[in-house]
C-alpha cells in the first residue's frame, strides 16, 4: 500500500491520462471534420491543446480552463 503515497507514480498516471484524453479529443475532432461540423471539431482541438501535457500550463490553470470549456460546450450543445 506504500505505492498509494508515491507522488511520482500519481504524476506519471496523470501524464498518461492527459495524453490519452488528448489523443481521444483529436480523434473526435477528425471524425467531426468528416461530418462537416467545423465549429465542433475546432472546439475539440482547443480542448486537446488545453489538455496536452506539452503546453506546460500549471495544473490549476489547466483545470480551470477545462471546466470553463466544458461548461461552454454544454451551453453550445456539444455534449449531448
């Protein structure tokens, strides 16, 4: 159970999850480009850029941006 207190392990897990979510958002954007929904595809690309670990934003700032973008996406009807 000592591994639960290892912060380096949790940082690695968070990095892997960020990369997987970014890849999934890019795939969703590609699918929306083929469906000719440019605005929704650009929204997914913007979310992927925010989520990307290569952007080097602080985690707190990244979380606020993601929550704001998610609420904006709900109002625009992207998450049905």
